[in-house]
C-alpha cells in the first residue's frame, strides 16, 4: 500500500505539472481555468481596450468560465514592439498592434500605411472584412504572429502645438511624431515635415517638452491621452486609415484545443463588431471634447494633401505591395 501510494502520488504530481506547464505556455493557470495574457499600450478608456474587455466577457461566456483573458493596458508589459516580440517567443499570448508596427515583421503590411488608398469608411471595411483583409491577418504566421481580427483605427490626422496645419506646406520644418513605420516617415517627409519616431507612451512628454512640434493620430486617441492639454490645433486631413490588429502568438494558438481556438476566434470577431460601433460614437465625442478644451479643429482640402503624397503610390517598389494596391482599388 505504501509503494502504491507513492506511485499514485507520482502520477498525480506528473499530471498536475503537465497541466501547469500547459497553462504557463498559454498564459497562466489558476483553479483549472486557462488564462491568456494580453498586453497593449492603450489606456483603459480607449475604445479598443473596451473592446478587449468585451472579448474577455464573451470568451468566458462561450467557455462556461473555463477560459479567460487577463488584460494588461498602458504598456505595463512593454512597448508595442516588445509585446510583439514576446508573442513570437510565446511568453505573451495576445497583443493589440497597429498594422503599421507590423511593417518591420511583415513588409506587405506597409500597404495599410500608404496615404489615401481608401475611398471612404465603407471601402475600408470592405477590404478588411474581405479576402484581402483575411489574407493579411495570416501574413504573420511565418513569424509566429497570427491575426485574429481588426479594430477600427479611424482616420489619422495631424495635430500641433503652435502652428496650425491648413495645407501640406504648413508641415515644412515641423518635427512630427510618427510610429516606427518607414511608410509613415516617408509620408511626412513627402509633405515637408521631419518625421520623428517616438513610442506612444512617451509622446505626451515629448510634446510637452518640445521634442516634437506635433503628431498624427485619430480623435479618440488624441483625447483619451489628453494631448489636447498640449496641442491646440487639430487638422481633419484623414491622410491614412490604418487598422489595429489583434494578434495571438502562433506558438500559443497551436497548443490550444480546437474548441478553445473556436471560442477565442468567435469572441475576437464579436469584439471587432462591438469596437467598430463604439468607435463611431467615441470619434464624435472625442472631437466635441477637444473643442471644449480649446482645440481648434480645421476642415481642409484633402485633395491637396493627397496630391502631395501621390508620388509615394507611384514609386512603390515591392511587387506584393503594388499588387495589393491594385486589388484594393478594385474592391467595390
């Protein structure tokens, strides 16, 4: 009986350790619940964060509480690039990233950062939800990055501290914060500005200290991070519509049971619809909030801005990106 007890104990310990390892590789295990860790750089008031909270609730409901997500906002687990790298190693399960930040991992992603390639919001979502968008979500598989869904990143616009931007020429000589994206840097250069890559979490300080003269982003991000406290000029030029992407580590994904994979994908898809609706409302509220805080919002001739960067589209060298541009233009 003594020997039998030892053997049974050893078997139970081995089984328990196996389950523990499985939980650690996917995130963390607690009381038999599978927990997926998700890190991102946005604050908790941002519509994308709210969408991820919605996804967490839906995943718990679909799995009967057996699978959940621990969300770590505000870059507490690292910068956007660092979180992506953690996904590649399998140390982190999920993250949110801008498609622009994926350029350094997947060159074809640069197509999303090209200016004025979407005719309007309808065209934008027809591309993302169609064959092109679904194919792009799988582009990162070779780098251990699996795309689950897109979140609306809205249209990106310039905002500045001192000098308002009413025409492309107004950007001349201004240091403009951009994402770590060659395409974004090329775009600002084409308009005469001086692109300055800075991590999103460091931007407020960079603006306040005068490291940069302005930045470019969507209205909800502008207001949720209180950039209106520093920048009093917001220009609705809508130069790009770069989607956010929800990524999961391919190493983690492949270890999940097929049923868990299905639950995760469904929860992600539903959160995308939720976020898109929330985003539309938040954009209107964000612009109203900016005006209340003394920000001047400028309507401009976007054709003038588009003409300034048109050579960028004509000079695209990557054959895959050129083909994607052609396909996007043909989407109804």
